């Protein structure tokens, strides 16, 4: 940390000047990890809510059926939806936003 700079305008001014910026490559989870987290959370939520109303078990069943369908067809609707979330969008060299592929 010997080469520290104080930039007028902050990091946004640095980026605007097209100067290099180091980013943490692991800052955004992979889509597979996001799907596992979301699917698991929805299953747990469905089970917990079924204590209030047994019909909420249908949420867990729906997620389970979706995972089976994803495995059989090798396509995942949840991954496609998650790929469109703001944290999964990256800008290309022209500054236009691109969606991460599922």
C-alpha cells in the first residue's frame, strides 16, 4: 500500500478517465450458486410457511419439480431470470450493459 493516490472526483473520475480499476472477481456469485441459494431458500420458506397453511408445501414442490425439469432438459428458468438481475449485468467495452449468460 505504498502507492496510494488521492483522486479528485473519486473512483468515478478515475473510471471516466479510462484508467485501470482492479475488481474482486468473486464479488458476484456464479449463476449456479445463485440458483442453489434461491431454490434452497424457497424450499425452506415453503416448509416453514406450511406450518401456517399446508398449501405452502406446493411452493417447495414447485421448486423441486423445476429442479428436476432443469436437470432433464439442461435448461434452467430460474438461472435465466437471475441472469437478468441488476447485480448480474456487466458493461462491455462500449459501456452498454450486457446480461450474463446462464
